[in-house]
C-alpha cells in the first residue's frame, strides 16, 4: 500500500500546478457538485467549493437532502464553545 500512496503522491506533486486548475464532480445527496483542487501537498489534497447562501436556501426549499441541507443545519445549530 505504501508504494501505491507514494506513486499517487509523486504524480500529484509532479503535476501540481496543472491539477490545481482541474475540477472534480461529486454526487452528494441528490445533486452533483463541482469542487476545485485548491491544494496539493506532501500529505493530502485539498478540495474546496463556494456555495452561496441563496443556493443553500433554494436547495433546501426544493427538497434536496444533501450538501445544502447539511450546511444549513450546521450553520443554524452552531453554538460557540
């Protein structure tokens, strides 16, 4: 397994600048979301996505049970420690 991890990491690092321009489509709940590869490092790959508040509310109001609802619940139920 270590050999596979090293191979994957080395390829990611080799093409780091080009990979940062790529998008990744993921199905979350009942919808498809595009994420951007925003960081490629020695230990991990970072993905990110900006989701407007309007998209969150519209998604929940249309009955989506995925990312939008999870974000809305997280924000609404957050309590400062």
